C-alpha cells in the first residue's frame, strides 16, 4: 500500500483506479494554481498607489463665490472619534479664516458657509485615513455648493492633519 | 481562463457606470402638472467613484432625470423653453465590500425659470442591495448605486410636486 501511494502514477505497477484519482488531483491542483496565479497577477496590477485630490463646484455656484467665503462652521458628525471637526476648524483658522466647530445642525452665529465632512479609515498595519470628503454648504438651506475629496492609499498615506490641509487647500484656494 | 480574468477585473474595478433606465422610478405620479418643458444640466458625475466603484455619469443622470420627470407628469417634455434643473452630484458613498451593500447619494438641485432661482434643495437618498439582487459583488454595488439614484429622483419628484409649479 505504501508503495502504491508514493509510486509514480504512470508506472505499470500502479492499479488503474489509483492512476485515475491521482490524475484528477493533478488536474485540479493545476487549475487551482493557475487560477491563483491569475488572481494574484490581477491583484498585484490593481493594488497600485492611489492618490486623488479633486474639487467639484455646483453649477449654481462659482469659483469666485468660493474665494469670497471668509467664515465657516464645521459640523461635527456623531462618529467623529478622531476630533476631525476640531482639526478642520484649526486648519481653517491657520489659513486665515474664521471657523468654529460643533455638533449642532445649524451654526451658532452668522457664517458664510457650513462644512460637513466624511472620513473613511482602513486598517493596513495601522489604522489610516484613506479618504476625506469635505462638503461646502449654504447656511440655512444646507444645499451643497462645492465638494473636495482626497484619497490616499496605504503606500502614500498621510497624517490626519495633512489630509485635512490637502483637502481644504483644494476646496478653498484658487486653482 | 479568460472568464476568470474578466471576472477578477470586474470584481476589482467594477462593471461600469449606472444605466439610465435602471435609475428611473417604476411608477411615481405627480399630482400637480406644470405643463412646461424641463431641461436638466448635471455636474459632478463620473464613470467611477474615487474609490473605484461604479459611478454615474452626467449624461446618464440627465437622461434618467428628464425621462423620470416627464414620465411622472410634472413636466410636459424634455427640452428648452420651460424650467431648467441643475443637479450637482455631490457624493456617492459606497461600501468597499459586504453582503448587503448600502449606497448613499447626495444631490443638490436648483430649479430655475428665466434665469431666476425658484427652488433649491439637497437630497440624500439611500438604497440597500441585498445578496438576492445579484450574486457578484460588483454587480450588486452597481445595483445599489442605481437604486440610490432612483430613490433620489423619487424624492425630487415628490419635493417638486409640493412646490406646485
């Protein structure tokens, strides 16, 4: 029996039923390996570094309108575990704007625009922010006037503060 | 083998953008009819989202919007000479993976007539595509995206109906 298991499948001393089973196993192993190789290749080609930093302005608003804005309220969302709202407000102040942050839907005082944001985090050795999407809204109506988005995949990840800076610069500075 | 390659590519990068007919609500009837044409102008769309999921192009959403608004009875036809609707696709929020796929979509609408703004609103819609809708994840994500767009158009028709144009 041991000889049969370790023997050459093609040898004339191996029983026919075992030769067939070994041949099937080889066939399936070959298919699995080929499939694995193709999937690995496609994955390798698709998992390159992604960096996107874009801005979109509503047709009912304008770039001039964006540059005229001087004061903002950052609307903190309920799942903000990283104090992102405070970082956005701090970065706005550093850029020379007046800015507040808070969980209230409406700003506490009169402001030119409300900023809402959406952050997405993923795990790759450590947690990191893969994308930050900031929406510029009209106070009162809450209509979205413009958006800016930064996407950075793992290999070119940046700190939270740098993601905030990159996104706000894209949103508010003249292009 | 070629099937495996195309399937892998499809799963990794998605299977194209949403289709206009799949974004149209099946039956939404407006109670008030403006009797005027509507012309839509869409911005913010793209074939793929920033995360590589299926997007919605401006042209596809324009087609779905105009056809749905005319079909609902809110407007007489698609074209110039009546109302202008500006739609700004501000966000399409898609999951990276999952069984039930939830997609949120934010669109800002501005309705004009003769150059003046007569109505503005941002509408957020959500659609969850269950595994029963499509087995392949990429296809399920596209269906969820189309569903979110469809729900957004339904909300738009209802909101405009309340304006009694």
